[in-house]
C-alpha cells in the first residue's frame, strides 16, 4: 500500500503518518525501487493501535512509552493515570455546571449583576447594596462594585468571605457612607469632612475590621482608586475601629 491508501485504511491523514514516522512511533517501512514507501498489514495494525491510544486521550509521548513496553505493564499504568485524570475532569465539569446553573437562574430572574459572573456571596451583597436608596447613583459605590468584582476573582476564598462580611455589616448605612465619601472626591485630606466620614463609616463596621489595617496587595488597589481625602477617611475609620477594640 502507498501512504495515501495506508492512511485512509486506518482513518488518519498521510500527514499524521509522516509525523508518527518523525517521532519514531511508526517504523519506516520498506521502500519500492522508485523510493516510495510500501506499507503492509503489520504496519496498519500498529497504526490502528496508535490511533486507538490517542483517541483514549494519551499524548504521543505516552503512546511511545506504551508501544515500547511489549509486556503491556506500561499500558496499565498509563490507562490508570488517564482514568484518574478523566475522573478529576468530570468533577471539575460537574462543579462548573452547578455554578453555571446558579448564574443562569440569576440571569433568567434578572438578578445577575452587571459585573457578573461573580460568586454567589458577592451577587447577594451587590443586590443588597443596590436596593439602598441613592446608592445606584453614587460614584464611590460604582467604584466599590468594580473593586469588589476584582477582589472576588483575585482574593483567596477565606479572605474574600471576610471582606464580604465586612461590607455586609456596613450595607445598612451605605447611603450615608457613600454620600459622605462622594463629597470628599475633590476635598483636601485635612478637610473636616474626612473625620466625619471616617466616624460614620467606623460606626457601621464590625470590630473585626480593625484587627489589621490593610497595607498591601488588594488593599493597595482599593486605596489607590480613592481620592486622597476619601482614602484618609477610610483609614481613619479603620483606625477608630481598631482603637475601640483595645
């Protein structure tokens, strides 16, 4: 058989056959006097095995290892490893489909936030904040929503849960807090409104908020997005919370 007939018999392309030759998976067959390869049944049996192994999901390096082991022990080990990989992929797919089902339900009910998809915890918090009067029009609130969506992705799960809890504790006073912070957008850091805004924010934050003043990582992003007077007010609030727990 010529290479085209040989490849068609097993259901692969001539290009794949040449690639297998190049990688050493398929030995070079005898050649005719004119230099063309001449394939036989044994070659077709081996090519069919290569195809079956790749269809199982084995990489070509793994196929080479299997073909090199005549006793078949390597095949058992590789197939067991492949089965474990597929089981892990199945778990990941189930988890993703469960999460997708939640998002679809939110979208169909009109509850999916503009920043979505986000975690269920953040979706609930954003919905709660969005219902507070005046918050939808607040520039500071809009900035908070964007940053929270970012933190939802980059912050570790345990830290994210703590952040959401802190924000939820302040949700009831959100309209007044955002209004005061909005008023500081163009103010100087020593403006009297800074201390007032900090006091209002501190009053609605739980004691856990002052355990440790943020200083790096996502906190840098947060404070960097605020105007100087706004950042000073938030730091002042955290300091007040820390002081009242001492």
